[in-house]
C-alpha cells in the first residue's frame, strides 16, 4: 500500500505564530512528519488552504511509492532550507538510496551527512 509523507512546519504559515496541528477538511497534520494515504492526499491537493501552506513552505510533500520502491518524486531536491531536526525527519522518511546519496554528496553539514549515512546503512542492511 502506498502513502505520502508530508512535512508540516507551522512556523512558516502566514501570519506567523501557529505552533500546533492544522486540519484540512478533517485530515489533521501534526508539526513534523505525517504519513497519509494516497486517497487522503488527493483530497488535500484540491484544498485551497493546503495549496497556500505549500506556497508558504509550511508543507513539504515527499511522495512515497510502494515499500520496496522508496521515494519516487520529491519537492526536496536538497536539504539546505531545513534545520538538523527537520532533515532528520526527512531523511528517516526517505527510502530512495539514489536520492540519499545525492543529498550526502551535496550536503555540507557534518551532522546531516551522518544522518544520511546512517539511513543508507539501515537500508542496505535491510533494517529500514
């Protein structure tokens, strides 16, 4: 079964000041990483408030494929705009070795490189 991983960062909403969960037609996103079904994501994509949150950068979408396939597309081509806590969540939600290798090569922060290396090792050992 497929699902979509969303990163919700309420501090990026306009006006600023939100720190708690946000609901879109009954689907609640908690700050941090959220996994939703493809069906629920389809409903979210058509919601105007969700689109605004994406525009502001409050929601980042990582589209996950089948468990064995990993991430098949992402709006996160690099991790530069995220702090180390946020990158830890994004890296943990990513199963695509090619994307992880790309991030590791382009990343300059040692902490983030280590997060990525640990995730790659987990996947290669079959612990993911």
